[in-house]
């Protein structure tokens, strides 16, 4: 019975966090009404990208996209690597990012591109501008979200791929892991004494 209660509690917390994320994570800029692309990291640390609530038009009415990022994992995330694929230069910044007029999202001092939004900046951009790293000034905690912008609209035929870098377990996760290890050690010790 306790197992069923625990499973129900976990299920309810997942539903609540999903419902909270259903609210728009991207503000409205230009023509778009929210995120062009949503990137999510799940509990296993897998990164997925898909269309956001505003897949078309883009925020500048041309090629720029607002990207919402949601951390649905158990660790804080300080960076993600993204790849737009051949011929999709998502890091080809041309100076009209969301941090500059007329969009004027709150910028941050680490972002020199004008595309970083309130918490992001970019490093390790490849020569062909199709891949790079998005760094978060403040690591995104489990259940947290942020946004930034990239070039090129969402393309279902050539979706963005990537991976997670800089995942740091939360203190509560470490406590849970330590408690489990202690319990296992106690059980093994008791078995050896018998």
C-alpha cells in the first residue's frame, strides 16, 4: 500500500510540473506569440527539441526563433549543446536578437550576441555555425525554465539535436542517494553477521 501511495505522489508531482510548464515560458516579441521551439531535458537527461506554441511566424517575421528551455531532470543544468544539422546555421547571428531593439528582452552581461535573453550566452560555435553551446549564467534547477533566441525557424524536417553539459545533482538528490547507500550497507552488514 505504501508503494502505491508513493507512486501516486510521484505521478501527481510530475503532472503538476507539466501543468506549470504548459504556461508560456517565452514572452511575446514582434510577430510571434511565444516560443518557436521548445527544448526539454527529461528525467534521464535526454534532450529533445520540438515546435513551441508559436512555430510560425518567427519573432522577427523572418528567420529568428525564440527557444524555450525546460529542465525536467533531477539535476541543475548549466549548459546544453545544440546542433541544427547540415545547412541549418542556428548560430548565424546577424545582430537582431531579442536583446536588441525593437525587442529589448532583458539581457545579461555574459551575452555579447544579443540573442541570449536574460540568462544565456553562447560558446563553442562551429565554423559552419550549425552547432554550439548554450550556457546558463544561473544553472537551471529541476523544474526551471528560461528562454533565448537562435537563427533559423523551427524545421520539423531537420530538428535541432543536442546534449546536456554541466548537470549538477541537487542536494536533495545527493541526500537521497546517500540514504540509499547507507541502507544498502546496513542490509549487507546484517546479512554478513548472520
